[in-house]
């Protein structure tokens, strides 16, 4: 997922909407594959691509690899220019790098939240997307050890966005279509109450 307050860079390894890899179901990573050098190189390439973009999440299909692997990370330095109120409203908190293989998501509450999000594979745009507020993910870490993570707010949104990529879905499939904005135009909406944005955009 795109980091909301940065402008787009030119990052060739990240494939863009239109590439069929983004519309296919990625396959599970096999236990025997986890220890291979190729797999470790994949994880390294994903983390590098995410950080260089910069983004807060990336799924393997986004670098053209149809495997069920996601990486996520949100850092203080990505939030420095973001208003504290904006961070609090979204439940956006720093968390260390997570590498999740074969992730399975379960929704853990009834609350939902609607905010702008973008995608490194849909360069140049953002839109409002309604997501579950709290989820639990289970899977394997980069060493093949079982992991689980129960979270809410922005990390939960990133998880839903990245797992969607593994099933061939993009945020544009779920967005409030009338809220689609160029990144430049989105700046006028990002710090306004979502209710007001929806009213103005009639969505
Ligand atoms: Zn994305």
C-alpha cells in the first residue's frame, strides 16, 4: 500500500494495474521453498521495493511474483509530516517489519472505517475505501515459523489491502468510486473529516 503523504516516484520493479499478475490468485508457498535462497532473495527484493517506493506494504505479485507473500512496515519517519490528529483518527502507529507467508485473515470485530488509501501498483491516485477496523492474521514468518498478529486501525487496513493483492483484487475494486482523486488533489481532502469529504464528493 502506498504511504499516503508522499508523492509518487518512478520505481520500475513495481508492476502497474493492467499486468495480469495483479489479477490472478497467487499460490501458496510450499514448505520446501521457504528455506531456499530464491525465497530469501524474494523477501529481500520485496522489502527493498517497499522501502524505496516508499510504501507501508507490498505483496509479491506487485513485483511480478505470483506467490502468497506480503511485507508490511510503518515507521516514525514516514509519519513525520502527518498531523497527529490524522494519525490518531486512522489508528496509525509504527510497527516493525512483518514478513507474512501464506497469510490468512480473520475479521475480529464489527467496526468498519473509511479512509483514503492508495496503491503502489495504481500509481498517481487515491480513493476512499471502507475496511474492517480490526483483524487477525495468521501465517508463517520468513523463517517458516508460525506467526499470528491481532491488530486494528491502519495496520489492519494495510493487511486487508495486501492480502487482497494475493487474491487478484485491487483497492479500486472496493473504493467509493466517486472519491477517486489524483494524489495532488487528494491533499485537499486528506485532513478533512471523511463525512464532509463524502458529502462534498457525493459518495
Ligand atoms: Zn497495493
